[in-house]
C-alpha cells in the first residue's frame, strides 16, 4: 500500500482504530503476562518456603 501522509497511514483506510487498538491490547498483554507470571512465581516460592504447621497434631485433635 502507498500512503500520501502519516495521517493516512495511521487512519489505515478507515480501519485505524481497530488496527492500532489491536496493537495496543497486544502490547498490554505481552507486557503484563511476564510481570504477573513473575509475581505468581514469587508467591509460590514464598508459600513453599513458609514453615508448615505440624499437620499430624491437628489431625489427632479433630479425632
């Protein structure tokens, strides 16, 4: 395609809102996913490293 001005390029023949909106959503998701995955990993490691109570004593008290 050939555009005569930057405005025509960003308008994308009337489809600019969809095209650039799609790029924006993709960029947002690709930025957030690694950040959220790292957060979930830190939480899982913290849970795994946290001291666990003696579960056998709790089970005996309930019987």
